[in-house]
C-alpha cells in the first residue's frame, strides 16, 4: 500500500460520516484511523502497518481537518525464517479430513516435498508441499480460513 492509497483512504474517511475505520489486509497490513469530531486541535490517533515480509516504509504524518494519521513500520526480526506461502486463493485445511490429525503442528520437523496442508480451490483439493527442510515455528492461519495468493501459511526455522 503506497502513500497515494493511504491518502485516498484518508480523504474518503474525511468526506464520510464514519468516525473510525480499521482494515486488515490478507498480506498482514493493518490500518486504523479515527476522526476527531470536536474542534480541538490536539488529536492523538495512530495507525500501524505491519507486514509479513521485511520492508522499510517511511513514517507519514498528515493533518487534515482535525484528523491525524501516523503510519509507521519496522521490519520484523524473522529474517532467518523461511515462509511457505499459499500458491492460490482458496480455503486452508490442516488435515485431509475433519477427523484426521493435522499434517503438521508447531515444533514438527518437516522435509522438502512433505505435504503440510490442503488448499481447496473451486472444489479441488490441492496438497501443498514444503519447499524447505526445517522445523515449523508458526502456523499463520487457522483451519478453514480463506487464504489469498502469496499469503504466509507456515514459518519454518
């Protein structure tokens, strides 16, 4: 999300009757804005954007008609972790059927080519295989969550 998109959101919110807005995108970006409806000039509203991939975005502060938005971001310290991302849009399943054990759990050691989950897309069950050897340190989505293309599914150490 770039500055123009953030500016457009601020303008749209300024022209609407909304007093607050929170948006969380599938890629981990979170935006929160609150409009100050009184005439005081001391507005203290903040917004934090978090991303799953390390990146640096400058801090942006904009004051528009008694509303202030702070946007800041720092890279996460997961630089040594590998991420298995969703190759498609669909529904995430951690096991082959509801009564079966999950393919993997946090702390499991996995090998390249091992099935780690299923993503259902258009009634087709697609087995997702690990691209890495390592240990599962985080499962980023819950069973039956809708996932987007490129969305992190697992973090591997």
